[in-house]
C-alpha cells in the first residue's frame, strides 16, 4: 500500500464494495464491512510506520 492509497483509505475514499462477490447476498454487507475495516487498519499501520520512520515512502 502506498502512502497516497493509505490516505485515501483513512479518508473513506476507497471501498472493497466493487471487488467483493455479491454471492451469497445475505452476507455481502458484512463481508464488505470487514474487508473495508481490514484495509483501513492496514492503512493506519502503514501511515504510523511512515510517520515513525520505520519504513521509507
């Protein structure tokens, strides 16, 4: 994940809604919410690591 992509996730400009298969439809919203939460968490840790200079951009 790039710095720009991480910022987009944190700002809510990205979602897995268009990537996740809709079947079974009964669990689609839950799966999208879980995937989005995981990506936002990844973005948080990426930005934190960049901020603390643990990784280079």
